[in-house]
């Protein structure tokens, strides 16, 4: 084989390997070459310094300590930290640690009664480091309760006292979650509620919540 043909084969083989690797990693080579457009990139929701962009709902404690967002239950009521902005379709990535007992969650399409912790709309992706408490499942605030749980074999994916990587996605009435790299739920809701609303971190009622969060990023997928 001539040197010119060998060089051509090497280039072709390299291109095929790149495409195969990109496909296996879920990367769109064409999309990588495109220029970023507003709404397609990840935006930091928590700056690691203060609560800019967030609003406290209720009397529970939300503080920033050593670059971490720390939520502590002080009363027997619910407490929330909600985004100032509404979101419709999105991907949200964060890391959480269950420091103590208690239950938390990532609420979406959420609304609250004035001066109250009572919700008027919304759903939540569960966070609870107690085994078999369905972390990464989806709970509806419209009276339906649980709409989907993770598979039983994935209930032990959550790690108490350690950092957990959490990725959730909402597109229309389809809700997906991934915990520590493991796909947890992929659910299409036959009875979706409000099409948009706030994102909120929760401290469950009971006063036992003690949660830390960091690296909170969002990718707005809404076509507005």
C-alpha cells in the first residue's frame, strides 16, 4: 500500500473511532461544532458565596458556609429555598450530602401560597438517604403522592454522609433522574400539573433536616 493511501486510511480510522467514542459517551459531534446559543449552556444557580437568586420560604435555616449551601430544620414545619426565576423544561445538576436525618427534595414547577409554606402546585424529585425511601423518585403535590419509584435494586445507590451526584431532567410531562451515575427513573406523567414554576430545595417537616448542597447548575431547555 502506498504511503498516501496509508495516511488516508489512518485519517479515516481516526474519524471512525471519534464517532464511535462520541456515540458511546452520548456526545453529539455535530452539536460540539456548533456555536453555543443562549439557553443551551449550563448556568450556575448557586454562587457559593450567598443566596443571590434564591428566596427562603418558611422559618428553616438556609446559610452559606465554606462555599456550601446548608439547610437546617429548626421547627416542625416545612422549609424551602426557591429560585427567583420560573423554569419550564430544564436539566438540573447538583451535589447533596445528608448530614443528619430528615427528608429533602428538588421541587419543580412549584408555587406557594402567600406568606406560607403550603404549595399550590408542583412536583418533587425525592432526596432521602434512608434506604428504601425512594431517592430520585417523583412525588406529586396535587394529592396523587408518589407517581414513580426507582427500581428496588437501585434503592441503595444513595450514600448517607457522602456527596451524591444528582441529575434531574424535566421536558414537558417526562421526568428523568440519575443518581451517582445510575439512571433511576424515566416517567411520562399522564396527568401533568402546572407547565412551569419555581425550582425549590426542601427541608421536610419535623425539624430533623440537615442537608448540604453544592455545584448547583441548570440548563434551560425551554423553547420560549
